[in-house]
C-alpha cells in the first residue's frame, strides 16, 4: 500500500510563551480508515506528540526563536507520509 497523504493545513498559534496550539487536516489512506492513522508531531526535530485518528487541536511546546513543526502520518502497514510543515517564531 501507498503511504497516507501528507497532513494538510498544518497550523499553530502561540499562547504568548513557548506553548502553542496545533491543528492539521487528517490524512487519507488506501489501507486504513482515518481513525487508524498515527500522527507523529515533531518540533525542531524533537518528538513532541503522538496522536491517533485526529487532526488536533493539540497543545505543544516550542523553543524561543524559529520553530519548525512537522507532522507525519503513518498507517498500520508502517508506511509514512512526507511531513506537513509549519514555521512559527516564538518570543
């Protein structure tokens, strides 16, 4: 089977500190239902959260300065998508 589609419309906003709220559009897959897709959330190459079957919203934490958020979708066959990405600068 092919990997899931890239998580779409990855978006985060800051609460004012290093805390952010993150959401994304769920992936689709030719093997699994959306409820069975796992999402791995990375901030600056650090694993921040693992979510099953949902596009958020999730609370995550970044670093002061520029932050790269990456969301990867993986189906139960082990196929992983390219990353959906978002950049945000925190104080």
